C-alpha cells in the first residue's frame, strides 16, 4: 500500500491552521465545557416554568444567546480538529464526547423554545417591541409554533440530536478512514490514489489515459463500500422523514425548506429552469473540450479537464495572497486586512495529509475568526477555491461584527452568495488586466470550469438527484445502492444528453458528497451564485455604490430572509429573471470560449 500523503504529525506547522486562537489547550477546553454545562443547569433552574411575560421573553433570549456562545467555541474546536485527520483517535473521541455533552445540554435547554411558544402571539409581538434587535428571530419562532411538539417530545428529540447526526459521522469514517486505495498503473507506471488526490489532481489530469485509469480505479474501490454508504444515507433520510412527519410536514422537502425560509417554488425553479436552460450551454462546452483535446468520445471522466492545460500556471501559497488582495481589494481595507490575517495567523489549513477531509470549507465560529480547510495542489484553480472560502469568512466577519450571535447566520439559501461573489471578483480582476487572447480564454474557462461548473452544474445535478431521493422517501419508500445509482445516472443523462457518455462509475458520484447530510444544501450553491452573478455585474457597472450595498447586505447577517437580503443587494429572486439572466451569462461565456479558441487556432 502506498501512502501518497504524509501523516498529519509529519506535516510542517506552517501548512496547518492554528486552533489555539479558539482554545489554548486541552485543559482550557475541558474547563470551558465543564463551566458551560454548569451554566446550563443554573439557567434552567432559574427560567424553566418562569417565562411568563414579554419582558421575560426578551431577557431569556439575551441570556440564552450568551449561554450558547461558549458551546460554539468548544464545539468548533472539537469538530475542526478531527476534520484535518479522521484517523486521529484522540480528536475523534473528543468530538464524540462533545456530541454527547451537547445533546444533554440541548435537552436541558429545550424548554426555552417550548415555554416561549406556549405564550400568546400578542405577548411575543410585545417582546419584539422590547427587544427590536431580535425581531426576525422572534418572528421565526412564531412561525415555528405550527410545528412545535409537546415539551416532553421536544426534550426527547433534543437529547437524541447527537444520534441524529451519527449517519454523517459514519459516512466520514467509511470514506476517510476505512476506504483505502491501491496504486493504479498506466503503461507500466504506478500512480498513487486517494480521495484528495483524485478530486484535486486526477480528475483534472490532461493525460487522457491516466485520467480515465484513475477514474476507473477510484470507481472500482468506491464500489466496494457502496452498500454500507447506501445504508448510511438511507438511515439519514429516513430520520429526516420521521422528524418531518412528527412536526406535521407532508414532505421532508417542505420541512427542510422551512428552516431556510424559502418557498417550494423557489427551490423547484432553481432546479427545473437550470436543468432545462443551462444544459445546452454546458453541452456546447463539453463538445469544445472534446474537440480541443481531440477525444474520440467525451466521457463523464473528462468533464473537469482544462480547456488549455499547458497554459494554466502553478502557483504558490504566498503568490495566491497577492492575487487575492488585488482582486478583492474593491471590498475595502478591512477586507484586505482579513486576507493578510488569514495567512499570517494561520486561519487556513493548506496541508495534504492522510485522513484529511476532502474538498474545502470555511467555519466561522462566533467570537473567533474563521478557519478554512483546503488541500493545496499548487494549481491556479485553488486560488478560486480560496477566494470562495474567504468569501464566507468575509461574510461572517461583517455579520458577526454587526449582529449578535442569534442574528448573525443567514439562511443557507443565501450563504453561498458571498463565497461565489469572490470568485466573480477574482475573474473580473483577471479579465481587466490582460488583452492576451490565450490568457482571456484561460480566465473565462476557469470561470466556466471552476465557478459555474462546480456550483451551477455539479451541485445543481446533486440537487436534482437529491429531490428524486426525497420524492421516494415522501412516497413511503426507502433507497438501496441500485436505487441511488439509477437515480443519479438518470439525472446525469438528462442533463448531458448525447454530448457526454455517462461511463460506468459516473453513477457512483452520489457516494462522494457530504452535503447530502446537511439538508437541502446542494441547490443553494446555484441559488447563491445567481445572486452573486447579478451583483458582480452591478459592481462592474456601478462601482463603489454597488459594493457598499453588498457590504450592507453582508452586515445584515440573519436579520433578513433570503428574499430580503437579495433585495438589499439589488436582486429580485421572486422572479425568474435573475436566474435566466445568469444562465444567459454562462452561455455568453461559452460563446466567448468558442470565439477565442477559433482566434487562437487561426480559424
């Protein structure tokens, strides 16, 4: 067996994030968690059964909010440490123990919402007048009244919260600990393989034989764990369906959308319009890739290759800082300071090591700075990924400075708008600073292949598949590996038509995405990118006025609904127009790629 990545302990410190900003050491963590649990007991003793008036409601919400903040810090420390190395048993045990402690605390605190919502709407409206800063939060509580269960049931559900998340933990253990890959061979040469190598390198490999061999080897090994992964996922979605039914929702989709403050028509539109109207543009892009790479046929394994792989530069971590500051400087001096701090204070985990979670994410615990996980490959593509995650960091930096913790988190429908905005700003900067046709083609192809393919194709197709899965569950069914394979393949074939051969193994991509364990998250990438595309075009045309509107939108945090946040930024998502204009913009980018390719090739 070939260890393609080093063990975590062998990675240089400068490539790792520094969690001591969150928690100094293990003793500090244990002491803070112990004190927080004791504070929960004292709070419950004081308030349980004693929330009677509007003034009580206002006081309880403020105290409840402060009570939860230390758990955000300890929870982030416990969860982030294990994300960098799933094989670390100490970190794994700490994470499991925190989950148990948090389940107990959640059960002890479940009375807060039950007791508040036992009061009349008139009392709650009066509480808004006393504490207007919590207007949106209290209105959301009033909305939840229709789905509230008895205090005893709510306490039981809260005490089981850790168990409800167990499927996600099992999925990660299967994927990042138990699943092992042998080297694969091409023409007598051996190549290393693991999750991060495949998704970070081999999917983008320009050598067709190596790329397709990697895809086949990766798929073959995924197949060995298909039934465990399917059973894990079915457990998760059946749990969601049970809770949805308990709370009076006919559909698990409606249950999950309720938390996002989004109506069903916005969700369906994002999937249906994109599946229909974006597909022809992306099929043209696939055919352009096929032509430029002189492929006899275009397969699913070929879709992430670069249009011009020889041109794409490699880039160091420090060089990426320069690109980020130049492209995102329009956001202001404080934003530039955040970028410098993220490098200088080691907010970012760049390392590639065994057991590290795949992909990239940004965690932004209230009361601390953000933490960004990425596995640096030195491809220019990674600068767009880093810009994306810093978009999350910038969003929560603004929101948390302007709002209290309960008011700081926006709906997940909106949360991917600030991240994808940074990718658009990066592209705008690069395009403005070169007239060279080959460079322009590389930038535009990066936007299509990274920003739009990843967010508007990969995640959107996951959303279309996920909707089919929930439709099965809503009809009283369950899913098996073969069911999931068939559903995934049907979505891929519908979108790509005859432009792409959906080769064997493509249907297994449902096994690779952790977002399925996070509610209706996949579709929100395209929803956020719809907003950010429109706002980035405003910024190009209007400059600082549009930037200031955007910053005010970020400052609003979770005090507005997704529709209201988009309106603040100048986008009306209650109509089809922003989505259709965004899809047309993607089509125009493919047009430019075709034209530039003809120009470069002398046609």
